[in-house]
């Protein structure tokens, strides 16, 4: 295969080009859209009206920066959770309280590219508590609370550039990791202002271990491990016998810095990096390593004050593997590995070289033996490189083209996605034998088996998250919907059951039984526990107050009126802060708040919560405000007025709600 | 918004359409059990027997307990006052002055704690919805809090 040919041009051109090549390879030929869907597929995905899906599927929004939640097997979309990107629907990133969640050392960053959802685990199994997701562009990791389906915590990753190899978890979510995609020069300004051509000399990689507090979900960086300059791609923690180790795929061991598709694809093998994280943890506890510059923000949502809190750290603890033998090893892995997946037993590590035509499977036992007997083939940047043959369990021969990512069922089988040959291949991990293959429509990226990267996969389905949509749905102009496909893996043969469109790029996803999540749901916030500095606990506490140019309104909502709903005495030049407390104490009764001319968004205030909208009136007159979320038969009556007078006006500041005292 | 709201809209619409149809009696909203009579306003009625509802036997009302009523007032200010006055006038829902003489204590407790069941099964609750047009919010009071609110009502 000519690699450079394969990887030139766009993905579409690439797929088309490969199609021709594939005709000569038996079993790799993509079939047409008319591939068989058996007659009972519909019954297998039908979820009766009023009943619930069996699984939650947390699907990344890719370059939307969000996380989407679907039900399986129906493929129904329930929610888009705003994470790294602002969301005018909920006011996330627009309300005064939520802005802090998106603050970084670069200021307020209202967008990111979110790739990999990762469910928190207990004893190596998803526990339904949190879902982590990475932000690639301005390196960050977010923690989404599955009790509220809201972003609870976001930490910025210093000394990183492109947080792609992230946020994979250890078996009890002691840590989630962040490996930098781009290596970059680090340190002070002078150390960073270097010629790009000095990559080999000056550019460094690193991987960070982030600790989420088990109670609060607040995140901090425990330590970073410095590495030679390469690109980190994906990673996974060991489990069972390999518990305590972490594996990172890396490419560009050529250390190229231009025309990467050619120059970073020269070597036959790149690496999977094995890190003894238990040793790193111990070294960090012993005070080893160096504090290096690494200013970063850690933002955390306080559910009592209904506000973001930010902690700013100036530096970070960094461990250099050259100072600590036994901490890090490289294992050669064919051709730019992407997936780096550990099977449920923890005995095997599957590398998916995205330019390779085979799948190498490494044995943890052999890795340990090779380390013990010093079976090295040299070093890379001062880090020992183990001999490929010494650590290899075996290779799956000719499985397909362009293996990307592998997940597992509970019966010893692996499911690997093949981007180039556009298919899922099922194979046996011990025997390394291909057992079945199904086409995907089209050009699958990641795939997901419920619990499929954990110790106990639930199996039942494999879901393909595709990169190309082409003709699968009604067209919608130049940009087509994104697409996923659900396959049954209950029988010997995989069976296509359902196509479902997705919102945002479905880069990667994880799924778990709904029963692990449903009992955690927060129905409303207790008004008695609301510690927002501007809460109004009841209409008696509503008021309006001038603080110089700032006008603060303590406002409440309940079906179906605002208090106050008439405000006078606001002047041009004022900044008005509406602090809206929703007095409702029942599930599913948010109220919205919008005011004409607001330059940001609406507020969507959950029961018992307080949120603040800043509004700067620009003209004299009467300005309407209203509830946006249909709340009762009298929702359309849920409205009010603000009178804005010229600067210097003598209209006194006043706020009220008038009742006509209807008789009952 | 969920089906709860759609249900409430349906009730309201159907209720008002029928009312506008020129009937001289309040029409029976859907969901009311067949044969349920809509009693005269102001009379005290027993809720139909529905499992889980609070009954008169569950409540022991003696002399008004001032300390309890005071706690009830605190809850009222936060969770009830937006819609109920302490006078006889209606704001969104009925005023509370003299309410305990018009309604059974258990009925009041159920309106606070079991509003969904009441709107499904109780003709008086359904009649109130026709008049007020807003489903009474479930403010998720505990039984003790609801009892304290009832005690506060007894002082009015």
C-alpha cells in the first residue's frame, strides 16, 4: 500500500480512492447502501411510547464542543449538554454565574473541540456518576455530573497543545489523563521563542494525571510526566494484572513539523508508551519531581451558590522519566497507532496503527518479563524501547485497512473499526482470529460497546460513529447530518439494526445501563439550601437596589408571574443585573427569562436556582421582559416591563407587582 | 415541558370551551370520575378515597400551636406567598383567610402534598383549576412542613 497516496486529499477522496484498491482485497469491499437489514431489526430498536431506553449513550459533539445524550436502542436524542461551548438555550456561558466555567489563562474561551467522553469508573466498571470529556483546542478536561447532566468542573491543562489523548480514566477514577497531541517548547518566554525547525532539540511532549475529588468533582493536576517530542493520540489504563499502568499511543516519532501526512508517516513503527502510574504517584507523594511553570485555571460549579468558582494555579509538578528508571517505556507499534485499548482481562493491549494492515496485540505479562530481563532495542529520547517481538502476544493478520479503535465484549471478542475499509471487524483476542465483519456507512471512526473499555462490558450492541454521511439521510444543503449506526452483537454475526443522525461530530461515545444513572437524578434544587448572594427566598425578599451605575434586581418566578414585574427608575448608562430565583420546588418546572435587546442570551432557571442576566439598556422607553419556557396555561401572561429614562432623570428607582385582588 | 403541561392545557381548554358553550352549570372536566358531583362552592366535601392520601384520621388538630404556626409562616413566605394572600382575596390561588372553615384540613394537606392525585380524582380540586387556570405547583413540602403551614392557616 502506498501510504502517502492513501492519506492525501480529503477523506472523501481518500475513501473513493481506496475503494478502487479494495476491490482486489477479498472481504474488505464496502457494500452498497442496500446491504441487508433483516426483517425484525425494527422490533429490536422499538421503544414503546412512554417507556425508556435500556442504555444511555454519551456521544461527543466534536467541534460543537458539547456532549450529547441518546437512548439505546432507539437512538433518540435527549439532551445536548453544554460543556466547552456557550449555549444560549440554557444561558450557559452567558449568565454571570456560568461565565467562570469557560475562563482560562487565555481569558474567556466560549468554544472547544470535544472528542472523547469517558465515564467515571468504580472497580474498573462505569458507575454512572460522572462523564469526562476533553477539549482539544485550548487544552481542557471537563467533568459532567450525571445527577444534573451539567458541566460540574473544567480544568485547563498547562504545557499541553491539543489535548487529544484524553480523558481516559483509571479503574476508580483516581486520575484521568491528558496527553498532548502537539509537542511544543515549554518554560519561559525565551525558551518558547525558538525556530520551528528546532523541533528535535526544543519541542517536548508530556502527559498529565488529573485527580478529580471523589466528593466534589473539583479537579487538580497531580503530576505531569515529561516526554520526548512526539504526538500523543489515545490512551487507556491497565486493569486487573495491568492495574497501575497506563498506555498511550504516539505517532510522529519522526519528529516532523511540516507536511505531517507524509513526513510523520515514514517509520514502520511508532510507539505505545507504557507508564507505571502507581510509581509516578509514589514519586509525587515523596516530593520527587520539579515544580515547573504551568499556570492554569480549575473551574468548579458550586451547587449551593449556583455559581462557578475558579482556582488559579501557577505551576505544576513534573516528573522526568530520565530521572526515574522504571517509570516509562516505549513499545514499538506499527504505523501511527491511534487506538490503544486494553481488553477486559487487562492481559492484552491492542494497538491500532491507522496506516497498518494488521493489528498488534501486546501481552502485559510479556511486557513485564521484557522489562525484568532487559530486552531492549535501544532508547528514544533517553527512554528505553522494548523489543517488539518480546512484548507481542501476536498480530491479527489482514483484518482490514486502517484500524482505528477497538472495544470488547464480555466473551473474549474485540470489535475494531476500520476507517479506510469502512467496516467493523470482530475478532477473538486470545486466538487473534477474525470472526465476522460488517460494512459501515461510511468511514467509521470510533466505535462503542456499552462498557466496552471496562472490566465488565455489557455488550449487546456495537455502535459505529461515522465520519462520512453521503446518501444516508435526506440532504440538508452542503452540510449533511452526522451519523451513527447501531449493530446487534448478540449473535455470532453482527447485525445492522438502526441508523441514527447525531448532532455535532460523534467523535467517540460511551454507553452504560440507564439504571446506573436514573436513581441519581436531581429533580430540583432545594430553595432552603440556596446560598446565592442574590437569592430571593420568596417574594418578600424581592427588591431593586442601585449601586452606582449598577442596578440589581432580586426577582422571583413561579407559575406564572415575575416579582417584581414592573421596574422604573433605570437610566441610560446603567447596567442592570436581573438575579432571577425560581421559587418552584418540583421537577420539570424551569422558567425562562428574556428581556428585549439583551446582548447575550436568555436565562433558563431551574427550580430552586438563582441565575443572573446582565442587561445594558440602549434606548429610553418601556422594555418588555417575559418567560420563555412554556410553564402553564397562563405562560403567555408571564411578562413584565422595565421603564428606562434618560441619564440624569429623576424618576425614582422602584419595583413592584400589583395584584387586583380577585375575589375567591 | 412534559406531558403534565399538555394535560393541564387540555383540561383548561376543554373546560373553558365547554363553559363558553353556554352551559349554566360548571362542566365536568375530563379525568373526573363518572358520576362525581360538583358541589356548591363553600361547602365542605370529603375527598374520594384514594390510596396514599392523607385522611382526617392522620391529623390531630387541637388548640392552635403558635410555635408550629410560626414555622408554617416561614415556609409560607418562601414557597406559598407568591400565589396565596393571607387575606380572603385570590392572587393566583385562593386567599387563606378563613380557608380552614371552608375546606377539610385533610383536603388542604392533600392539595399541598398530593396535587397530582387531587387534580386527577378530586372534583373540588378540578373545579379550582377551572377557575385559577394554573395547576397548583407541588412545592415538595415535607409532611411536617405542610402540617405547619396548615397550622399557620388556622391563625388566619
